[in-house]
């Protein structure tokens, strides 16, 4: 009996070690893949800003700096993050709880309920963006909701400048509430559908992650405004400026992506390389 207990203890310790290596390897592989893909996206730094005259906040003396991507470009870049997001969210659940016998709804009522929850999540996603803007300097009348039809991407745009810190909170809010929240509950309770729902909402927030990454060089107190035509924002003024006026379409700067815009084939190659890096981390963890 003592020998059996010893063997059982050794097996338990081995499983714990394997699980720890699996999670660490998956995390490292997925993060490496994400950094590889995001490294090709330029940052909008304060050095590139055209500061406005703080004594005349109602007018722009110079065109604002862009921290934005075309909608179709942003959609492809966000889609390339699918593999790292899947490994960072679904991988731990599979390692901790395994895959349930019936992982997805298989009766009409359950399928309809899950699809309804997903659609409501997409709508609530944009509502949370609006709530984040209203939490700052904006009001609900300053937030516009709509759809980029070419990329089939819904949006919630703040039409007045706000501080970059508030803007970042508004951008991150849906991913935290709808993605990280259900995902954490699913991992804690072993509820696969909660984990998978959190994964879907994190995928929906991948474009928000791109915006946060582009804004990594912008000071927290700088003034930014949602770009009226692209995914991202305009950096309107530096931290020392008074609240600037809203930027109209006529005042938009020239496209600053010239010479840096990636072709569709280049984006697909980066997406494939990102997936391979994440998969290598996954295989290393299994080994």
C-alpha cells in the first residue's frame, strides 16, 4: 500500500509538472507570436505630435497626428491574432479541465441562445466603448455608433477630444468586461461555454488591442479623438494644451501610412508566421 501511495504521489507531481510546463510554454509561444505580429505596427509617439497653441484651444494650427489603421487593414491584423488569443484562453482550459463530451450546443434552443448571447455581446461591446467615453469628458450625444461596411466592423466613435488615459480605458473596457470576465469564470469553474464565450469576445476586441498598441507612445494626458474614417484615433494636442476643438473631416491630416502600409499577402504571411510561433510554443510545452 505504501508503494502504491508513493507511485500515486509521484504521478500526481509529474502531472503537476507537465501542466505547469504546458501552461508556461503555451504562454511564451502565444506572447512571442503576438509580439512578432504587433512589432510591425508603428507607434504614434509624442515626438510626432503637432502641438496646438494652448492660448487658442478653439482652433487647430496644424494637422493632428494619426494613430489609426484602415478598417480592412485593421480587420486582417486583428484576425492574425486569433491563434495567440486561442492559445492564451482556450489552452489553459483544455489543460486544466479538458474538453467536455459535448463542447458546443447541439439542440436548436441552445444554439439560438448562444448565438443570441454572441450578438448581444457585440452590441454591448460598442455600448461599453460609449460608456467609457462618457465616463471621461464626453456625453452620450458626443458618441456616434455605426458600421464600417467594407470591413463589416461596428464602431462607437467619440466626436470630441478626450485625454489619452480616458480613451485607453474606453477602448479596453469591452475586452475586460466581456472577454476577460467570462474567461476567468470559465477557467475557475470549468464551464467550457463561458471560456469559449470569453474567447470569442476577446477575438472581437482584437482590434481594440491594436489601437492600444499603436497608442503605446502617447502620454496619458495628451488629447486624442476617434478617427472619423479609420480604426484608431487622432492625437490632437499634447498634455499641456487646453481642451482643443473637435477635428472635422476637412481637417484630417494626409495619410501617414504611405510607404508603411502592408500588402494583403504580407499580412497573410505575418498571420501564418504568428500562428506557427504560437504552435511551436504549444508543441514545446507538450514535449
